[in-house]
C-alpha cells in the first residue's frame, strides 16, 4: 500500500492538495458573508479543523466507482472529490441551478448525484443506512467500489448508526464509516455522548469490522488511513475511520461557542489549524517556496471570486415549480384499466394472491429484492406466510431476513435503490404495522427524496405492512397507521380489501417508479369474504376507487377491513328498509379518487365515511373536509363518520369490540343518516 509523507509525495500532488485546502478554507470563511448580505447561506457549519480527513475522503473517492455520503460539514470533502466552488455556492445561496435540490434543500448540503455524491438529509447519521444499502448492491452486482459515509462523533449516539455498522459487519459490506471527531455535538461535549474517549471503540467487539484511528488534522495520516480503509472495504471488510479533529469555530452560524468554550481551548484549536500546519510543513521541508505558495493562494482567491460572480448571476427558483417532483409518474396499467375482470373461476385468498403476485413480479424483473424480519427461514414465509417459497425459487441473495431493526430495513432499501434505478425493493417494514414506528424517520427520508433532490433520485420501494385489528392482537398487533402517514407527501398509499385488488395494486406498485406504502388488512388474509378470482396478469391503477355496490340513497366511503362490514350493512338496509346504499372501496388513499367520490355524493346527497382508524384525526376527516368544502350545495345531511374511538386497541375481545367499528355501529349511523 502506498504511504504518503511530506518527503516522498510528488510536488504536483502536494500542489493540488494545498490549492484545494486553500480554496476550501477561503470558501468556508466567505460563506457567512452571504447571509450578512441577505444573499442566503442561512445555515453554515464551518469545517475548519477537519481539513486533513476531508481532503483525504475526497481524494480516495473515485467517480464512477464509489458512492459518497457527505454530511453538512463536508465542504472540503466534496471540493476534494471534484465539485467546483461554484456548485457549492449555488447550494449555499439556494439557486435554481443548485445540484443538491434547486434550492429545495438546506444550505451546506452538498450533492452531485450523477457522480454518486449523494443527497442526504439534515438528520445526521441517517445516511449510514443508505451507504450500507449501496454496499449491499455492490456485492450483489459484483461492482468494484466502496460506499463512504461521513459524520461527526455525536451522530454515533443515534440508534440507526449502530444499526448500519452492525448490518454492514454482518453482511460484510464495502462501507467506510468516517467519524470526524471534533469533541462536540453542537455544545454537548463528547463525554456526555459516550463512555469511550474514542467513539469508534464502542464497536471494537464487532466481528468483520476494521477500526482505523488517525489524526484528522494531518493530511498525510488521513490519506494513509483512508487509503488503507479503502483497501479493506474493497475486500468486503467494512471500516470505521476515527479521525481526531478540532472545531475551530462555532458549530454553525446559529451557535456561539464562546458561551461554552474557554479561552484556553479556543487558543488551542486555533493553534492546531491543519491548513497552517500543512503550509508550514511545505516550507520547512523545502517542498515549496513562499512565492510558490502565494501564487497558489492567489489562484484560489481568483477562482473563488470567479465562482462567486457566476453563482450570483444564476436564476432563483421559480415558485411555480413547488409541486414538481412530489411523486414520479407511476406505471400505467395497460390491462383491466377499469379494474374489472371476469369473476368466473376459482377464488384465491388475499394471502395467496399477494404471494403469487410477488413471485410473478420477481420473475418479471430480475432486479427485484425482498427482505424483512422472519420472511425467509426454510419453509416459513413470515408470520402470515406471505413470502412462502420465495427464497427457494429466487435465492437468498434476493430474498432474505433482515435484523430486527426497522430503520435498517427501510434505510438500506433506500440505499440499494441509489445504486441503479432498475432496482425495485419490496420490504416488510415490520412484522406488524404497529412496530413500524422506529422506521418512521427513514419513511420520511423516502418521502422526501424525489422532491428534495429536484427529481434526481427516488427510491423504488414497495413497503408492505400487515395492518389493522379484528384478530384479538391488542397493542402492537391491532393498530392501523395510515392516518398518521397520509400527512406526509411523497408516498403513494394503498389499502386493498379484496384479493384481486391486492394483487393488482401490488403489481402496479412493483412496476412503478417511486415509493409506495402497501397496507394489508391482516384479518382478511385468509377470510372467505375477501377471496376473489385473480387473473394472472391483473393490474389496478393508483388513484381509482371501486364501486363495490351501486346505490342512490346514501354513499358509504370506506377501505380495508371495514369495506366488508359496510357491504353487509348495505345489504341489511336494503333488506330491512328498502334503502339502496352505494359502497365505495377507495383502495388508494394517495392518490385519492375524488372523481368517483364526488359523482357518488352528487347522486346520493348523503355521506357516511367508515374506516378502522380512529375517527379523531383519521383519514376520513380529510375526505369529510374535502366534500364539505367542495360539494356542500349537494348535501342533504351532515357528513357522518364511523371509526375507532380515541384509545389504543385493547387485547381482550370485549375491549376490542368496544373500540373498533363493527356492523352494529355502522348500521346505527347509516340508519340515522338515512332518516335525517
């Protein structure tokens, strides 16, 4: 392995490094001036004191082979990797030509996705999971390269950082985790974050993991550490590089470090400035003269000035574009476009329909993968046997178990999709929807990606969750969570009630670009009433409701488990009161089929919204508001809603019955509304 030192490193390389470090520092120091001039850059986290390790990360990064996940302090890292000062300024002042997100993402977030310098969020450390996902793809596709992810030492306190390092070690993924340790998490000192003085030592017991310590203030020690780390990673040994740095300035321009750092410490960190140390070494070892260094410094100053002029002249974002890239265009079904098919034949259960569709789509697209907890162990296919037989047919490289770490399940799916847009990942985000909450942070990441990157990246993921009650499962086995998740733009959300719709929506989801939440009413998995004839090639478009029962006296709008309860109620009302009730099965919550809903309401003038989720803040509240605001003149009665009461779901069947909607509750509400 090549070793770098001041004596033997060639002069051209030293010149390049000094230029990059000088240019980077000039840019780092200029960034706050943009805010003072009301030009932007309202968030800036200076990197001064991290110069050695950041230069080294960028130098070992190889465009076209490696993936780089820089954090918000990694300005010199991306400059060293090849981004121009103009590109960095465009992000800082949020211009329309900003490569990170056309002004949508926060300043000091650097990306160039065509080079695999990845767009990451402000939640520091979350991108470790994405790097692990990329590493998994590199292994599967036999790609020579590494994923480099970088952040401060305080981020290691986050559980998802542990999950990423644990997963990368278990799977032996080519990932380098760089910890830039400057001793502080904003104002919180390191001793309040971790018991070990060197946070990398927290992971010293991990098998298949290499830990390298270096002086992140020193260019040569950092270069040697990163070069060694890359060799290990290329041989499928994940690496932690612990780089000892100093933070010369405040955490950011919204922080005042003199409030918690004394004068002795501030004098020490200034004296430890890596740029000044490197400059002195170049002179002391007579590698450059003072005149040569000044010439390089003058060039950096001129280049920064030119970049500044160009960036300031760039256009600002157009407010008319704010709704662009919320969701990518989905796959448009070419068959069964009305969602109707021949219903003569043998019926399948919902479980069978989903299982058969997964297998069919895995045959259709060889770049499809599935993982989750407990989904692929010998003959078992998860708690409900949804994935039964898949590993046997498609192998353990495409169908495999994940750790009990919901963030890791979702985050690595996001990361794997970054490797190639042809990849589609199906995940069981948790064994039950109730257990999904630890992964909501990564769910948010997935919903943001397409919009945040201005359409440059979207994770192609179908996230499946077994949802709802009526099984006597109690807390953590009976909740349905769509009411919370429909508030987040950037995901399609579907909730089928019948086997054919489950198959059709799953096929459409797995052929679509973008992120889809696929909620499955587990109480109906093997229910006779949810069984249906399912054509082998059945497709259902997003955003298209299905009228399960036509009528003109009242509209019941529903989905999931309660669809069947509503159909039974409608039949009872017909039989007992000769009232003809229309039942609309939404199937798709986002996008929502307003047209079918509105046509029905205009016809019946009475609306009952029924869902399993809580009435208070449930999804039905949005439907009621929409109808009330846009169709008030057509209503002959107040809109009514039936759902769960505002409590968790109890375990005892007596409690569950009191909490969840049932036929009697729906019948009572429907009858009263018809009589209004």
